[in-house]
């Protein structure tokens, strides 16, 4: 075997046209250090010409109101690590419960410290826009969290003017356990949470694999089903003025976000 000192590197002698990277736009995801699901789930929904670029925020299980509140301080640092020098078209925060605990405005402000001027969304804000877009006023909720975290998310929905018909929680406090919920169990929970007077069902949490059952749930329920990751991508694509259709993830993608 030759020693590296015996080999002189040579430049490639080729002429080629570089392929564009994420030609239709770049989405920056800030997800939890303990998240097992968001990156895979969001990439399944995103069109192939839009790139997803991820960084992680420091946090630790169990997922409680206190731990969700504590992790927000790391958002500016995490935001600064997304493609520094290049930037993204939209930054998304991948935690519904963390947004509910800290407040959507604070989450956006902290991300803007690291990414000044960037368009920003989060799953709670995106889901509220989504529920309005499908014309829903009375909402049934299914969520994986412990009860007080679930109540905080539910309160975040109520504060935006929605009425709740029923709220169900799996009572889980660790991200791996949330991601391990089978999609069919999430579907069953959505059916159980539903009531005749609910205009839509909201399945909360970016750590669960709910987006893939949204369309099936809509067919069974005969009403819109909104999930955190589905709403995140829907809102992010509109913020970046993406025009091509997205199919297979529910009727939400046929809607345009309200202006307010």
C-alpha cells in the first residue's frame, strides 16, 4: 500500500452543470434534541424540490410544563446554526406543546434573535391558521402528552377563539413513547375524540406519526383533520409562496391560510 506522501492529489478534469440544491426553497427546522419523528415526518410531506435543514434545541425528557418552558432559552443559539451564511426561506419550530407553554410570540422572537428577518411559524400557530382555513369553530383534540401539558395546548386553541368539544390525552411524557404510538392507534384516538358537534379534529404533537393518517381519518369522520406536522408544512409552503399541489395528507392542502 502506498503512503499518502507518495501520492499527489489531482483536480478532477470534468465539465458539468451543478444540480440545484432545494431549487424551490429551504425550510429550516428547529426540533427537540429528544425528537424521534419530526425530520422523517416532515420530509414525507414536503415536496421533493423543497429542502429541509435541521438543527436541534437542548431539552430533556420527561416532557413537562417546566421542561418545555426551560428549553426556550436555547432557541436563538439553535436558530443561528441553520445554514449560517446562506439562510432559509422559512424557519419552523417543531414543538406544539413547547409553543403553547412559552407562547407563539415569544417563540418567534427568540428564533428571530438567531435568524433576523426570517419568516417563522410553529405548529400551534400553523394549526390555528389551518383550523380557520377549513372553517372550523368547534374543535376536538387528541394529544399524546400528560394531562397538564395537554391542557396547556388546549388552552392555546381556546385563546384563539375556538370552542372545544372534547380533549383526549395518551398520558405520555417521553418523546420515544410518543413516536412509538402506532398510526392506527392515533387514528382510533381521533375517532374517539370526535363528536357530532365538532367541526374538525386536531391531533397535536410533532413527535407523533399523525400526518400519515390525516386523510384516512377525514374519510372516516367526514370532516377536516388537522395535525401538527401537516399544518406546519402547509403554512411554511404558503409563507414561501410555493404553488405546486401537495397530495395525500388531507384536505388542508386545498386551502389558503386566512390573512389574519
